[in-house]
C-alpha cells in the first residue's frame, strides 16, 4: 500500500494507544460477563477491547460483501451516498460502486461540494465503480464504455501535482482494501456496554474519537465538515453502534453526528450526518472486469485539459474529484467534447473577470476552461476552448 496508508495506520494506532492508557481502571478493565467464553477471540476479552478485536476477526475472515450509506440530513431533502462492494482482506483487493442520490433542486454549490468538479459544464459523475488491488485502481463511470487503470505512481503524480490528495489514494484503505468505510475508524471505538444479539452475537454501545472522522471522508469534502480541531474537540465521543455475529465478526456499524457541518462551508443547509455500514456474505468472491471489457492505461490517456491539442477529443470522467484532468479518446467514437483551441489569457481582477476574458477568446457557443499558471511559467492563465458533444 502507499505511504499515505502507513500514516493512516500510524494515526489510528496512536488513537488506540491513548484509549488503552485512558481506560485503565475503568469499565474496560472489568471482567467479561458470565456469558463470555474464555477462549473466544472477542467475547472472552475485556469489554472495552471487543470492538477492536471484532475488526481483527473480520479481517481474518477472508472476504465479505458490504453496503454503506452516508446521509446528510437537511430541511429541504437529504443527500445519500451509497457504497456497495466486496472486500478480499487476504489478497488486499476490493470493489466498490459509489452512487450519490441528490434531490432535484440541489443547489449548484452543494452539488459541487459532494460530486466534485471537472472541466465540463457539469459537476462530477454521480455514479461509478472502482476496482482496487495492490498494483492498480481501475475506475469506470456509469456512463462510460471503458475502464481507466491507474498504477500507484499514476494516482500519486496526478493528484499531487495538480489537485492535491484525491480519492484515487483515499479509496485505498488501511484497515480494509476499500477506504472510506467505517472499518477505517471502528477499531478506535471503545465499547461501554453490550447486550446479547441474534444467533449468539452481540450488540455494542461504543464511543468513537471524533479525530477518526477524517479517515472517512475525501480531503476535498473535509473543509465542509467539523471532523477535527477546536470545534470538534468540544464534542463528546461520537456514539458508535456495533453488531457482531457469534464468531465475533462485524455485521453492522453506525454513527450519527449532529452539528457536523461547518458554518463557513457549502453544506450549511444540512444538520446531521449518519453513516451505516453492513457486512454480509463472508466468503463472497471479488469481481474483476470481464475479459472483453475495454481497459485504458491512465498513463497513456489521462491528461491535463490544457495539454490536449486543438482538434483532440476528450471525456471528462476520470474518477478523480476537483480535477482538471480529462481522458483523451478517439473523435471517431463517442466523446464529451472536442478541443477547438488553447490560449494564454491575461488574468482579470477576479475569477469572474478571468472567466469573461477566456470566454471572449473562445467565442460564442464554445465553452471555456481556464487554469491558473503553474509556478515559474508567468502570469497568464491557460484557457482551453471546447465544443461539447
């Protein structure tokens, strides 16, 4: 896995160490209840550690299927992101389909905050599938006839040099092959009580340090959320509910966070964040693209839009968020846009004036996309003119 994952794992380990130190003499040191089996890998241990140990038993189980729903609750409607896929812990690979369900009247700034932005006139794709393993991440938009295969170096290069940390790295988990699920944070939870569950399992009440919330959201979404810092520090531990089966494997985990949205962000219309993860189908296979599916290497086809020559054709769905990257494709097939020109334009006094100047250069009926100059290349902005298909 990448160096980012080592840092994430180290951060989680630090949280766990502090929790262990703080729990001495508390309920975590209480003896297991009379229903516990002394040699059970989870139930035979101290109550406070059982959620963490359930995560370890889940990882030992080999494979599983999962569904996670993230809901932003608001007065004018809810935003829902659903992640559905498979996990192969032993092989360190997984698959996930990500879908956002947005109300029809969702504002432009909210759509951009949750979907990301691309050089197109619309926001990022609302649905796509990622296949993740040790060697690559493959992405396919719901509207796309092909997969894009990113090697680790591709993802790092694109994200760091152009847009900062991106979900191509974020979706590589440290506790599970697929990142962004509660599995990344649940191990830091401390159980405070439990009751007997179905078929010999257990249902826990636990607390989760809010510092772990950053593990659950892509970097560009975090500025809209109160995930850490002074405001978050004033909150008590996030309530965490956990269910495990008789073998001690996780079957469900959920959190609810009130006042989760920053007042200076673009999601102020929402009040409560909930995340609910369900694990089923232990032993389920993890799919790969069918042999006949078309797979394009990112190193060959993903480019900054300013690097595409006049007359070239592109698609806007790269699997990245807040990106100026595009996929170069043949103009003989379906495509999102054709590049009609590349220009250098003197910047205006503000972004709106720069946009107006860029549009004037491109002409009527042609879309304009401009990007600030890279350091050491002068002050003129790079303006790409394109005709949408």
